[in-house]
């Protein structure tokens, strides 16, 4: 099965000419069809195995890169508060209680804006040539990206990092939070090649 993005679904809805084109399928990002059905998976691991080749290893390195990206501003923030506290004779150290909540907000904004951005990928994912897509092929958006990050941390916190082994037991190499949210991570450059190929019906 070849790639099928949300743009194609929007075109189908508008061509139908009915009122559903203004709110129905198009507002859901292409998840629902006008006939009431659900979009099939856009990426087939059997027909397109190159989309998922080496995926889990790349995700590990992408995660480590993102940790560095996230940590740099946090460390600088802590250093600023420490120096500010010295200058203000200890009064500035009261800002330390804001550092942890600010770090969480920063992480959520980072993942939401990057996964919901034009590349549907964080900095680490772009370095490792990965991108996030919905199961029906649409790009990510801010709420999905932020929820994706939160659910990842919740899953490994309550179920231990062993939950990541779920990716070894399905063809699309999806982790638990991917399955729950209906997302899939694929090799970005390979998807571009697949899209440029003529479709087979």
C-alpha cells in the first residue's frame, strides 16, 4: 500500500460537494472517510520494508540528541539563577523552585512545536532522517507532538523502559505510545522516494 496523506483526503471531501467537506472528514485531518469508514494504514511494512529499516536504532540516537538539545537551555537557566542568587545575596535563588516546572514546559513546547512543524520531526529525528506521521499518512501537529512526548515519559515511568521492547514485536516498529496515539515513525528520505513513485492500484 502506498503513501496516502491528508491532502488527498481533503480533495476527496471537497470533490463530493456536500456539507461534510467543510467539517466532516477534512476537520479530522483525513482520519475519517465520507462513507463512515476509517482510513487504512498508509505505510505497509511488507510492501515498503525500507521505511522501517533500522528504525529503532535511529530512534535511540535521535532521543539522545534531543536530550542534549533539551538539556542545554535548562543547564544555562540553572547557571543563570545561581549567579543571579549570588548577585542578589541569595534572594535570586528563590527562582530555583520555578526551574523544574519551566523545564517540563520547555520540553512539551519543544516536542509539540518540532513534531507539529513542517518536518514533523525533532532536531534529533531530523539528524537521524526520521519523521512522525499519523497511521493514515498525515503530518504531525502541535497537540499530537506534545501528547506523544508526555505519553512516552508516562509509559516508561510506570511500565519501566522495558515497555520499549514492544517495538520489536510489530512490523512498523511502533512503541506503546505510538500505538495508543495512532502514530508511526518512518525513515524520512525513503518516504519521499516512495511518494515520488507512481501509485499502483
